[in-house]
C-alpha cells in the first residue's frame, strides 16, 4: 500500500528524531564514560595513555563508538568517503549485530557481577541497554534494507575474532582481561577457546538472522542509492 505524503512526512520526522536522539545519547554516553573512568584509572596509578588503551580494550566501547560513527554518517549524508562507508547497509547491519551482542552478553552474563551507582549506573545502562535498543530499532524500522549476501555473515566475524586475538595477546603480557569469560589467567586457554567458539557461533547465527531480515524487508526493486550493501 502506497503511503500518503502526510504519512511519509510523519515517518521522516520520526526517523529524524530517532536518529538524532540515538546519536546524542551514544556520544553523551561515551564522553561521560571517559569523564568518569579516566580519573578513576589514573588515581590507581595507571598512566593517561594506559588508561585510554584500557578503555578502548572494551568491546562495548568499541561497538558504541562504531554505532556513533554510523549514526553520524547518516546525519551528514554520504558526501564524504567516511560517511559513504559508514552509511552502507552492510556496515550498519554489522554494527547492529555487534551492538545486539553487547546488550545480550551484558544483560545475560555480566549484569549480576557488579552494581554501579550514580552517573556510572546511568552510563552503564546506556552502553548496554538503551543504546543497543535505540540503534537496532532505528536500523530495523528506518534504514532502507538491501538484500545482503549470506556469506557476508562470515565477514562480520573478523572484527570479534581480531578483537579476541588482541585481548589474549595483551592479557598474556599484562594479565589484564576486560571480561571474565575470556580471562585466560583464571580459566585457562582451553576454556577460553570453548567460550570464544560459542560466542563466534552466536555472532554467526545472529548475523544470519539479520541478513534474513534484510532479504525479507528489502523491496523487490529499489531505487534508493543512499545506503548500499557491500559488494
């Protein structure tokens, strides 16, 4: 059924509002998290560069940063190489995959392990619950869908795989691991390998589900050139 001009106008307004809201919340969260964490880490004797490395070693921070860049690209429109890349359907769907995993893993496995208070509690909820929901809702409802290839679900595994390699190498040197389920010092490498394989399977299955959604929701023929899939 074809939408009326009024319906299209209302949809565009809702889309713009959701986009701006998600963009503001994600970047507010990142700034607030760094504002809280940098003094806390440095008061414990860590250097400023070491503090930044530690913060950027969290998968949650990296993925929220990717989400913020993707939403920023949509706001700027694909007028630069940067915004063209981050506004691709393939890239946005990958970010939707990663931020969904962030929300699921934290709320199922990690939430009970600590109890932040104050502003840290707010940023914690934004990073692991509100931001993932907002981004996925925006992607699901408002981002034009392109029929992605099934094999692209394998490409999305490279980011978590390289992240894992980095964390294990850094952990072997510093004995610092950002998440307890990949703490090789306590669990041993055999358990870490099993946990990692299980997570990669979850990434793969959820990625296939998102591709199914893009193939189901994409129009039979699309003239939209604003968001394109990865070739």
